[in-house]
């Protein structure tokens, strides 16, 4: 699957977003090494803190199906003028499983940039940071 195809899969998820409060739909498509793709959209909640982002929806679907160490690319898209960057919580959740993950971040006109999660979250905190000496 090409980068463009993965981005378009993510755009296909915008229609499923539940965004009655922000009105800002986000879609995501997460690809694994074997070519499996898990998609997600944002789902808002009246108790705002219970809202889940598209990226985390796709990630949780992948992990719940046994994909933890084989995540390779994630497309994140929105209808915005600027690129739809993952929030801090999403960056942290993604870093837990794939610090070197390739991100395809798009804006509403379907233009996208390609970078790694390490570039987006330098000096991230992950499982290795919990290792103790001795």
C-alpha cells in the first residue's frame, strides 16, 4: 500500500467520526508489517475527558487484535487548513508501541507530510525508561 492509499483510507474514516461538540472529525489508518490496516475515528463524549482520538482508536484496535511490535505507518487526517497533528496523549500512546513509527499527517486538501514519531516526540518516554539499574 502506498502512502497516498493509506492517507485516503484515513480520509474514509471522517464520515464515522462522532463530533457533536467540536465539529472537528479526524480519521486514522494504522498499518502493520503484514499489511493489515486498522482504522479509527474520533469519538467525543459529553464528559469531554472520555473522548477518544482517531489515532488511539486505531491503535487500541490493533493492540486488541495482537499487533504490538509490528506497527509501521499511521495516517492521521482532518478537514483542517493546517496538518492534523496528533495530540500529546496520542503521541505518548503511539510511542509505547512504536517509537520509530512513520506518520503521514494530512490536511483537508489531502496534502500530507511524512515524518517519524521520534521526530514528532523527541526524547519520548517509553517502557525502556522504566528499567532500573542493578
